[in-house]
C-alpha cells in the first residue's frame, strides 16, 4: 500500500501565516487605503502614495516570495487533494507577484514623478489602472490564503477510517518521505533568508540617502601621534578644545 504523504505541521503553519499576512495587507489597502485616495486632494494622495511605496515594496515583495516558496514546499510534501490545493495556492501567490511586477510597479514611476512635478494629462486613467491591478492581486492573494486553509483542513479531516497496518514497503516509503520532509524543513529558513535579501536589497539601495561629502581637515598636524580622520569641522574643534583642557 502507498504511504500517505503528510507535510510537517510547521510548514502548514508557516504557509498559512505568510499567505494570511499577504492577503491581509493587500485587503486592507483595497478596503481602506484606495477609497481614501479618492477623497483627499491629489497632491496629498501622490505624496502619501510615494512614501507608502518606499516602505511597502521590500516588505510586500518579501511576503510574496515567502508565500510562493512555502506553498510550493507544501505541495511537494503533500499528496492527493491537499497537494492539488497547495499547488493552486502556489499558483495564486505567483500570480500575485506577476501582477505586481508587470502591473503595479511600472506605474510607480509615474506616481513618483507626479509627486514632485505636475501630473500630466490622462493621469486619472493611470491611477485607475493601478487600482485595478491592486484589486486583482488582492483577489489572488486571498485565493492563495483560502486554498492553504482548505489544504490544512483536508489534511486534518475528521471521521476518516483508520488506516490499515503499514506493510514493510510502505514503512520504508514513509521513512523516505519523513526524511525528505526534514530536508524541506531545513531548507525553508535558507530560502526565506535568500528571498529576503534578494527582494529587500535593491529597494533599500534605492531609498538610502547618500551621505554628505565630508570636509577636509586642512593643514592639521598630528598631535602626539594622534591621526585626525576627516571628521566634521565642529567635531574636530570640540575634540581639539577638550584635548587642550586635558593637557592643561
């Protein structure tokens, strides 16, 4: 008899968590933020929208990547109906990412430019397109979350007949599945770390404010083998004054 494939409970919990956070974040935006955009002045919307994108991009991209990876791992370690449900959740999470990358993100450049200049003609259509894409990705994120919940409930469905005693081949197959589940469980933190670094590094690099050029200390001479680094002039004068007091 073929052994039943059963993923670890921690994987179910992690997939439920990340898909739920993703659906909740997009759902809150669709239910509260987007309607608010329509009742505030345009300059307020553009300013807030630009600031929100700067904060949300690394967070939401990481959440989407984790949702995709966790649901794929859930499908690989499941069997039967739970596997098909998890595969559907992975497809929905992937669709959420694709809608964001090819739908919302290309429109962000227009919104950023309008926040500092005058909106061009036809800006209403572009803003409506962004809202449409956001509604679509909210629906796909909610679908992924619902399918993960269904996969979990199917795995724990009560009232099923007790399984017969496993044969030797079934026991060996079950041991093999258990070993693979353990490998998948160990791989998830590495995948999560890699996805976080992959999606947050570019966004953080864009939002990092360049440090102002440091001043040259001029003709300062070393004092008692102290090498003066190119610090700020006010800090240099403060340290020099403190050193003079100490020397006195």
